[in-house]
């Protein structure tokens, strides 16, 4: 399977100490493409508020998920689940 540039990406939060109201450690978050931010060491993440914000890349690790997991996460988030 070929990955497209606009493919859905998910990141695992490994450190939420600086943002306890916005992020949870050991939780998977959807990342949005933001090449300008990535050059500066940040990633754009849809956080607990449901909005996207920039966070330091060092707080996350990229995860490859099976398609069924991606679909389940996207479905849950569009349905209002956290």
C-alpha cells in the first residue's frame, strides 16, 4: 500500500506534563499536516479540546496503525467521543 502525503497520521503522546489539561500521556492523537511547523520542531495535533494546536515534536512518537484501528479512531472522534 502506498502512503499519500495527506494520509491520516496518528501520534502517541509520551509526555503531557506541560499540557495536562490538553493532552494525556499514553493516548493516541490525530496529527494534521503542517510542514512549516514541523521544520521548527512542532506537530499540529487535535487535542482534548477537539481543536488543533501546535505542540513540541518531542512529546510524541509516530505510530503505524492497522486500517481497522484508523477507521475506528476516526469514527469515534467524528461521533463526539474523545
